[in-house]
C-alpha cells in the first residue's frame, strides 16, 4: 500500500513538472485581453475601412494602421527599413465590349453579367439551343460543342454550379443562363475581376482559351431573345426535347490586365541566443470590400473574417514586445505578419513564399489565425460553445509541434480542442495562409472557430464578436509560441 502511494505521488510530481505553469509567460499573456482586441477590431472592421478589399483604399488604410501599431510597439521594420512588403499583383478583367440580341444592344452590368476567361472573342450566332437545366440526362448523347446554349438557373447554388460545370465540359461556344428565381440578381456585383501574383503560380498558367463564357440574364431579357419564336421563355420545357430557337446573338469580349499593388505588413522582434531561427505569426487583414447592392449596409465589415485574427496577432505582438522591453524577450526571433489577398486565393502569403524576407529553412513554425471571434455552426448549442477552438495542421508535418500545442492548452487555456477539420479529407487545410508555409516545409497550426451564417455576408459585424473568446483563443496561440521560442530545440519535421 505504501509503495502504491509513493508511486502515485512520484507520478503526480512528474505530471506537475511536465505541466508547470510559467508565471513570466502568464504575466504577458494578460496583455491579450478583450479590451485590447476590441480596440483594434473596432477600427479594422469599421465602415471607414470599406471592407478592406485587396488593392483598394480600405486595405491601404488597414495596412497603414497595422504598421503604425508595430511602430508603437518598437518592432523592427524588416523590409529595407519598412513595415510594408509591396505585393505585386495582376488584375485581369473580362470586359464585354458589346452584346446584341436581335439587333438590340444590352447594357453590361445592368441587363446582364458575364464571366469568362481566355483570349478575346467575337461570337456570332443566328440560333440558340435550349438545354433546360443542363443535366446529364437532358444532354445525354447530345453534341453542343461550339453552340450557343440557353439554360435555366434555378435551385440551390451548389447544384447549379455542378450543372454549369458539366455543361462547360461539353465545350459550347457560349452559355446563356436565365435566372428564374423571381429575385433579380445584382449584375453589378457579379461582374468582377480576378487577381493573381505577378509571375506567381496562377499567373504563370496560361488562361484557358477554350473555356466558354457565361452570360447571366433575367427572364425579361430571355423573352427578348425569343421574340421571333412566338413564345415566352417560361413556356419552354425539355420534355419536348432540346429546342432550337432562332435569334441573332452578337458578343464581343476581351481580357484586360493591369498592374496592382497591395502590401503585407511585417513587424520583427529579434531574439537572443537563438535569434537566427524564426517563429511566424500570421493573419490576413483583407476582406471582400463594398457591396453596391447592400442597401443601407454597403460594407462587408469582415469582423470575424479576419479582423478577429488580425486583432489577435496585434495583441500577441504587444505581449512579446512587452516581455522583451522588460528583459524577458524570446530566445528565437518572431515575425508578426498581417497578410493581404487571402480572400483572393492566398495571394499575400503566396507572394511572401516567392519573396521571403526570412529563410524558410530558419522558420521553425507558422501559427496562423483566421476567424477566432465567433461561435461556429457546429457549436451553437454545445455546452462548450464559449470554450472551444478548431485546430488544423499541427500534426501534418511535425509530431513535436502537435505535442507542444496540446501541452500549452492543457497547461494554460484549457479550451476544448476540436480536430474535425484536420481530417485528411477536409479541404480547410488548404484554405488559409498557413498552407503557403506548409508546402515549403514549415510546420503550421491554423486556429479557427468554424463557419457561421454571417460568413462573407454584410452581417459579419463587430456587434457579434465574443471578445473574451477571441482573446482566449489568441492566448492559446501565444502560449504555444512562447514555448516554441524559448525551448532548446525547434520542432522536428518528421511527417512526410
């Protein structure tokens, strides 16, 4: 019995030593609090910042705000004396020069919207093929290659996208889709431009010259197309088979490119005896901009996506800067980097990966924070709704990193950690900026609260942010980083 008690006490002591709290780390964690994160988020997600769209004035204002905060923290400006890394982008717009239906010219972005890629084209046709919903059963054994086709847009967005992709695979010359929902589509918002990094991955891939263009119209325009047939569009039915409609269609469009610049914002904190090695904290400060069809609310504020992560990184940076100011600085160096262009397909992190300011070989880990201010759908009615976080990627490259992360949470924050989105079949691993570090061999952790009904909507507002929960999740990233920059050995990359 005594032996058992002694053995129990021995293992209890070992357990306490393994999970002993560091009072110095805790002292500076207090800098990451609801008051501070709210201060930053209220600025970044305000209407004044116009939704922070990449390449637009609101994003420039955001970058300058973040750079000013880094300067106040006395972080080093590591880009040739600047906090801003210019990100060179190419904006490609498909411009429709003209669209005529039976001799009547339609107005771009008023009467129709258009999406397409490839080379300049002039399309002329004197007939259209009505293909109904564009399902496989409707088009079975039917050749529509190079033809102008007319199809119904109805049902949920995902189902329509699948049908549209199937129709595209049959290589028509042009697809005209008719919105039959009864609610008019905002054509001005749907007709946009794409961005790519200059000389980057997507810019170096030739545009798909044979990909058919897609015109979206309303039923009244479809009725104009059918004016000589004696029918209304709503009278068409594929139960009668595919139908040929006599109509004159003339379309002229071309791609137009222009150079565009945005900025990643970098603040550097130099370490001590292991200063040549680097931990990188990231979040993206950009969002999706203005909504011209939003009525009174014309700003996509992006409070959760990702003003929450940006505010968290700024608070973490202040905590480490205070620690160094008081003589308790990190052994390894830390880069705090707020990225542009995430919403445009991870452009800011792609640019950094192509033009790294610090060697990836010396970068020990990337801790990426993207959406940590809300309660996601999966946890709306859970008892853990205000005490959880999704973690993605920690064990993808390094079992050491996963253990460090688990230990930080067990010792300090005690959040419920959910690895649902870390499953190999889940694509979220590829959806945020950490991926451009992971594919360069840098171990990563992605902190995330899960999607909610306000994702990418005008309703992603400051008033819906839980600042206590935001700050606690940011503290988890801080404590994990504290261990990483203070320990003797960097995490080993041991997973292939």
